[in-house]
């Protein structure tokens, strides 16, 4: 149906009107991606504060971050069928309300449990927006622009991530300023609550803006509401073509019915072997190389590198900007140089950056000098830290262990960032370059390319089922990576943590090199004929 929605190129004026309309609708719908990106990454600024406020263990901290991906994984499974039943727009509105509810509840959370419940509600919105927003755009967009319009969603995701980094930074900075209004809002003591609560505004905006968006015409036809669908489609295309399109949707719906009854074992038939190997590998590779560990724990990583809390937030914003710029570059390149070249270049870059990070952390050493005694936080007794002065520790694990022995675990956790910043000897420029290079390489390859590949690898008949399946694997991998990251950093240390990501990327690179077919410029039917024999 998407292809038939394309307007004839012989009609420039109708065409530009329709493009304007489709862009406006797509931009509103893609706001779901923005909320998704914001909601998922805002937690990065929060972790440091809730860790001490609720006295969390490392695994609880991982849970605070990863719980969102757990419910997002579940929502990915159910939001497709729900949107078939109640409409795409209805599910998007529910997602907007969930984002709103999650923002308000997490801002007010009196306990860690309520905070996790609030994050999980947001996760339901994230999963729904991740699947339904691009699907809706694909269903209304002209074929010629479909790729780029669908990519608007990924662009919005990364913009949402950056906006969260930025607002986190602003709240922290304003909280420290002595302005009366910031004190009235209690920005300093409720900083993490404001960070999380701010999302209520865009969520409300999204909910209201969705009233100006039509329901997906394809869904309306499937529900027998042809007259209503025709009205919407006439804004995108001319009458003759609209009638033809509707006819084709009705014909296609017969195969959609078959598709709904497809058993999952269809995915594992020998003919599907190649596309499933590629789909599953890319789904895992996108997450197992650590992107969401870097995004959602960015300030924590910067603290471990001795940048200090404030600088850490600044660097986090840099991460966000690099992410946006390189996503735009990927969108410009993807139809020119192709998916495989982008992936090979990007994943090679990821391998190099991860090994560079591991190497730099391996070279780091930690030593407190007497200088630290003059700037000790008031809660720290100079005598308790005394035995560590002048001792050189060769890695972060030894140093953190010594801190816990000297201060006890509570004080050690609360002041870890201060002591690491005072003791670490590390090439910070190299670490910053390594992290930014990693984000750039991800944004130009695995980030957008995975979604494009998902939409073109699988045969028409099993596409929806297959995308749900690989999406689920992607989300579950993301959940696991986020959950174990704080534990990994505390128990394996930064060197091994980053080296592991590098090794995973290397394995992925080899799989891409061997298995990934070239898909650029081929029609979906040509791909189906050559890939799923
Ligand atoms: C991934 C997300 C990730 C985002 C970062 C998306 O394609 O699915 O997990 O946070 O890219 O840009």
C-alpha cells in the first residue's frame, strides 16, 4: 500500500502539497521518537543522585535504569496487535499519556519502588512509540520519501537524547545558582525530580498535537472505513490513484489475514536462515557494543574518568550533539554508499574506539596526595583517608576497594566521584576522543542502519512478525547491557568492561562481513527473491 500512495511525478503542484502534508503529519508523529529518546536517556543525569538518596546497591542502580527497557520490550510485543485493533493513533495517544503519567509519578516518587514503577510505565510508552511511530509514517508516506521520512523517527530519538542531556545539565547548573526563582523551585535539592518531571510538558504537547493527525488511512481501509480513509488519502494523492490504492489495500489485506495467522516457526524455516542470521545478529550487535551503557550512564563514565560532576554533564551534552550530527550524515549517505559499507566502516570504528578506551583505562593509575586533605568534603574525616595518601593504585578496582575499606561503603559511594577526580592519572583527552568516536561510529552505522535493514530484509509475508521478533531481541539485549553495566564497572573495572564491548564489536564485524547482503537500490521483491529462497 505504501508504494501505491506515491503520487505521480507528472503532477508537481499536487505533489508538493501532498509532501507538505505528509511532512507535517510525520513530524508530529515522530515526536514519539523524541519522547522515547528523552525518557530513556534522562535517567543518566539522575542515577548519581538517587544512588545516594535511596541508598542503592549497584544492581538496584542498574534496575533503576534498565527497568524501562524491560517494559519497553513487553510493549513492543503487544502494541502492534493493539494498534491493529484500536488504531495506530489511539496507541500513540496512550503512549503520550503513559509518558505524562510516568514523568509526574517519577518526579513525585516517595520511594525507590515507586520510582521504578513510574519508569516502567514510561517504558510501555517507549516500546509503543518505537514500533508504532515509524509504522504509522511508513503507512502514510509516499514510497519515494518513505526511507527518509521513517528515518525522521531515529533523528527524533537522538534529538530527544540530547535534549535530556541538555535539560539535565541546565537543571544542575541552575540549581547551583543563587537565583531566587531556582531556590523557590528547589532546583538544587529536587534536581533529579525536576529532570524526570520536565518530560510532562512535551508529553502533553504530543498528546494534544496527535488530535491534529489523521488516523492511518491503511488501517481505516482495513477496518472498512473507506470513505474516511479516502478523505485523508486525497490530501496525499489524486482521486484516481486513491481509488487504485484502496483497491490494492483490500487485496493486500487478504495476505495480511494470512500473516496474522503465521506461526512463529515460519521464521525458522531453512529459506529464512540467511535473513534471520543477519536480522538477529544486527539486533544483538546494535546493543551489545554498549551504546545505551554509554548514553544512560554517560555522566557516571565521565566521573570515573575524573572529569567531575559538572564537567561530566557538559561532556554528556557533547555526546548528544555528536549523535545528532552523525545520524544526519548517515541519513544523507545511506542511499548513496549503501548499508553494508556504512556498517563495515562504523563497526570497525567501534572496535577501535572501544579498544582505545580499554587501553587508556588500563594505563590509568590512582594516587591521592596530601593536597586532597585541604579540599575534603565536610563529612570525610582526614584520619580515615590518611592510610591511602601517597599509595599508588594501578587500577580503578583496587582504588575503589581501598576507599570502601577506609570510609565504609556509604561514604565511599557518595564521594567516589570526588576521590577518583582527585586521584586519577589518565589521558582524559584520549578517553573523551574514544567515547565521542564510539558515539559517532554508532550514529553513522548501527543506529539508523539497523531499522532500515529490518524494514527491507524480510519477505512481505513475514515482515511484521519478523520485525517484532528481532525488535524483541534488540530490546532484551539493551535491557541486559544496562542492567549489568554498573555492576561490571564496579566488579570488572573500566578496562575489561570496554574491552568486552570491543570484542563483541569485532565478532559482529566479522558476521557483517560474511553474511550481510547488499540491499541498496533493490526493490523489496528483488530482495525477497534473492534472500529468502
Ligand atoms: C537504538 C536505541 C539507542 C538509540 C541511540 C536506536 O536505534 O535502538 O537503543 O538508544 O538508537 O541513538
